């Protein structure tokens, strides 16, 4: 099925399903005329998008042959300030989305993704900004016999990231509204399995939205928003991150890595903390890659196979506190890296969940520019 036909089919299906749900909800409401309005309501968004693949490395030039297009279907829970964090963030949405993308390239094929997201609003709630993280599926990944030119997707399962900036209006005609704007998508397996150049797409999108609930609660203001100060003394964190990854040599196998991080942070308000810290990287794939490179490239300057594979970095970062969930962004620089591999600057983008005030778990993507190095699963303590 072509993407445009699929998009139209899904739009019609979602609208019909949404109307059935809303009729049922109205019928139930009619049996109880004195019911209380809920703290949250739901809506559905369906958007068609079309754009371009960003060439972050010359290695993927042969994979850029057309304009990717697809459809994004989202189900949102709208908040109205029943909880403190909802008021602090101007009543965001949270929900799940399904993405279908056709890359217009015979080697890449198509990608599907299922993700969770937050929507944040600005400009009198007309400007919508989305952060989304999920799991992707490649229909045509690398295969050394049948698809050796796909050096972007080394596995079927991948990480999927999406950022979206839309102008959105609800209830233009009845419960129907419109949205349009720009979006950025990223598919990569975090170099769990090579090859893994990854694909980044920037696109324009347009679509419709539909409110499932006939009645919308009033936004609450002030009654639950805490007036306390969130400023804290310096806090200290210990991170332990691990996982598996493969070098850029396809077929070299997955090897475990262990990343240890120490940081000091200063919370400067309800939403933000600033960080300074250091990372120590023990990446076994890099140890094997050094040995491989010492014998595989005799035309290059001599490389000692016992060159230290460990790396040490210093980083600065920011943590955005939402509720128990926070979003962490860091930029680091290697101060110790005997083996010249990738750039000297690295980045990390991740989410953390605080099980208690001091103990957290999380997942993060470590990268060098547009090239992912590892998907890190971690635990830590902040005191």
C-alpha cells in the first residue's frame, strides 16, 4: 500500500473509531447528568509528513535517493492541572504514537515505530513541541548476501527518536482541528549491531486532530502549584551504565561496555539543574577494534595492539525535571583517549526515572555528532 493511501485509510479509520468512542462516552454521560468532569481528556492526531534524509556522513550518500514520507498517529492524554507538575509545565499532554516511514530507497525499505511522548505548549497553547522516544522496526535491514548496501540499519529492532514543532488548533469544526509544522526523526540501533550509520529525516507535516471527549474541564491554576523553593545545595551523583555494542567492523560481534559517571549538580529552580562531571569508559568493543586495526591496516602508521582502550571525559549537562521523570542532556570532551577513534567531543541524551528521591534508573543514547556509539542502560544515586 502506498504511503498516501495508507495515510488516508488510517485517518478515516481513526476518525470513525474516535467517533464511536465519543458516542459511547456521551451515552454514558447522559445516564449520569451530575457526573464530575475528569482530570484528563483524550484526543487523536493523524498527520502526513514528507521530507529529506539528512546526510550526516558521506557513508550514506547512496541511501539518499528520494523524499521520505509517511504517517504519524498519536493518542494524547490532555492534562488540566490536577497535579503540580501539570501546572508547572503549562498543562502538557502525554501519550503514545505510531509512525510509518517510507524512505524512498530500495536498500532502506520502510520503518515502523511505537513510542511514548510528551507534548509541551507555548503561545497560548497554539505552538506544540513534542519529545518522543520508542522502539523502531526496519523492514529491510543489512544482510551480507541480499542487502549489503544498507549500512544504516544493522538490525531490525532500533531506537526511534522524534522531535516535532507544530502549530495546532483544536475544535475548529466541532471536535475536529488541524495541526501543521516540522518534525525530525532518528532511527538507529545505537551500534548494538553493525553497520549502524543511522538515518535522520527532517520533514514537514500536516494533519487533523479530534477530541474524544465532548466536555473539557477548566484549567486549574494556583490551587495545587507549590510555592516552595526548589533550590538545593550541591548534589552528587554516581552513575553505572552498561550494555553491548559492536565496532564499525561488521560481523566483529557484540561486546559489553561499562561506563562510570560522577557528577555534581546544582538545582536552580523547579525545572532545571546544571551539571559538571566526569565519565570513565570501559568499552570492550574498542579493545577488540584496536587489536584488529593493528594487523588489518599495514599501510598505516604502526599501532601497538596493547594501546589502552579506556577513555576519560569531562562533561557539562542539564537535567530537566518533569515529575518523577527527567530529561538529561550532556556534552563531553575526552581528556584521555590514547586511541584516536571518533571525535574528541561526545554527546548524551537520555531520560531518568526516580524510584525514590535519591535512586534513579534510566536509558540514554551516547553519540559523536550524528553517529551513535551506545544505548546505555543505567542506575544511579543522587545525594
